[in-house]
C-alpha cells in the first residue's frame, strides 16, 4: 500500500485552486539540490523550464575550472498545467511546489508570464555579472528608481544601489514575486526616474 505524505502547506494550497488556475502557467519549484535532474524530467514531459545559471571559477585538486551552477540553489521554474506538474511531482518526491504565505493560508507560487519573461531575459543577459537577492534581502526604499538607456538593458527599470566595497553601481531589477537580480551598469547608461 502506497502512502503519500502531504505537507500542511500543500494541503492548504490545493484547497485554494480555482478554475482560473487551469491552463499552462509558470510555477516555482523546489528541487532539493537536483536542479538538473528535475529539469531533465520536466523537459522529457514536454514542459518548458528555466533554471538560471552562472559560471563560477572553482579549484579542484589545485586546478582552476569554470563550472556552471544554478543561480538560485534548489529552485527552477516550469511552464505547464498544474495537473501535469502535480503528477510529475508525485512520481518524483524531490520536486515540490514553492508556496507563498497568504494571510493564514498558503498559496502555490505562480509567476505571471510577463514577469517571468522579464526575469528570463534579464538573468540571461546578466549571466557573466549577476547576483540574486531574495525578496526579504532587498530594501528598495533605500535606492533611487532608475531606467537604463542604451546597452543590452535598454528600457529596463529598477533600483540603483552602490554595492559594498565596489566603485561600480549595482542595478537591481525587482520582481514582485521572485525577488531581485543585480548586475553592474556603467553610469552613462543610468537615468533617474522622478
């Protein structure tokens, strides 16, 4: 007899699903340090996935190597129907939905398509110089709101901060649900928004 343990957050989140939740959407998934395996499983099922990656220098047995690692540990994003993702999740217990506390209950974290497209575009462009900030790590009121004019980020809006110990300015793009990602921007590309 197969038993399934369902966490309290999942039970509560499943109760809140409505007809509006049908159809493909972007979901944030936890992967328990198996991002590549989860991505392979989801892609074989015909789902679109995104796991932002960065290149890092590491030293193995005295030799330097460049490796590609996930930008956000233990997380990837998948575009598909909830029912399909839920079935895959049940067969692969290391894949779980991310939840967001909503008052006294929990909701499955779904990312609006426009926000996800911007996140994919900006994290792909910033791949060589990127830093991820969780939503609770960024105090947006501290910086100036700016727009980038020219360069690969032309038209993007975000917050400009000075990174500790660096002369360059760090440009943060804030995503309502996902947190923020940052890169260094030359001052000539920055225009303050009033």
